């Protein structure tokens, strides 16, 4: 179980992922003062000795990130297919060494081999446009969520952002129970990484009732990652893109944007949402 909920008065020097530096503030440019900034480092995910991807991320909770990424990208279907994991320093960043099962590693190598030599389309590093619409099994309808608990859930987001509270520089991803309680949560300078960390924590904790809440907009990647991990309901604080709505509709995920106090826009599959004001 994740334990990210830190007191608002947490000592900054106890945090992993922040640095202190000198800045100059408007109106006081002649005076130097110290301020805190969020760290951002390259993190390479290395499967069975072969580097697969490098992401810019906050240097914490990296095992959860690696697990969530592996699940949300379809590299594995179960945490049991990862036999071991180590985080080690490398060059100017970090490497997460992941030991995959032989079957999953062979499938990953075959996928990379199939992609080799294709003309890139230039879309987010994806080699071929079809990769954006990877097939996702339609989600079941086992969850419902009442909007009467949304405001309470939103008010708890800062509790999973100790770095964000200090620097104003992180995204949050949290799991909210049907009663509006944050049961899991994490932060990162990257919104996709924050979501992958949450999905990794959720996989280790076991499938649970509720919904995901992210502090960012909802892009198609956020929807796709959530659906790949069996998340039926995704709340986003900001808007959703048209492609995100299309993907959510196709995989039967309930997508809710503009999740703010007293407000919510349900884009797809509203049958999972209960609204006491209706």
C-alpha cells in the first residue's frame, strides 16, 4: 500500500525529488533568496538487459512507475510476470532494471523487431500511426461512482503532492474509493508517469472498487493506459481531447473532465455516474 500522505508541514529536506537554488523575485530583483524546485531526471526502463524507453520523471517511486508502465503498455498482463527489479544510478539519470518472464521478453523483442525499419510518423515517438489505436478489450460495467463525493476527493489531492505543495511543479494521480476517500496516490513532474505510478501501486494492492483521478487534462494516452489496466472510470481535473473521448467510448471507459468543485463533464458512458442533483 502506498504511503504518500504527508503532513502539510513536512520538512522539505526530508523529501526525495527536490533541490534548493537561488532565485530573484519580481519587485526584489536586487536580493537573492533560496527557493525549492522539483527534480526532473531521465529514467531508463531496461528489460532483461535491453533499454526500452527513457522518460523524464521525478526520481522517486520508480519501481511502481516501471510496473505501471509495463502493465499500461501491454508489456505484461500481471505483476507476476516481473521476477525482479532494481533501480541503479546511470550517467546523468537512473535505470530501472526489470527481469521479465521469458515469454513476455520474447514478445517484447518480437514487437520491437516488427517495428524496426518502418517509417516513423513523428507522433510522440510512435513508429506507426496505427500504434495509437492499440486494441483494448472492452471494459466491463462493474463500477459506479457518485458525484456527491467528488468535491471531497478533490480536496484531498494535495495530500499526495508533497513536492507539488513545495514547488507547484507536479501532477497527481490518485485512486478514490466509492465513498470519495483517497486510498492510493502519487505525484510526478510528468502526468503520464504519475498515472503509471498509480497503476503500479494499484496492481500491487489488488483490484479495488473506485475510480482514478488525475490533476491534468485527459489525453488519449491517459485513457488508453487506464483502460489497459482495467480502470472503468477516469476523472480529470482539466478537459479531455477529442481523441481521448473517442478511445474512451470505444473501450467503454467512463471519462469525466473538468472535475472541479461543483462541476463535472461526463464525456462517455454516463451510466456509471450517479448524480444526486439530477
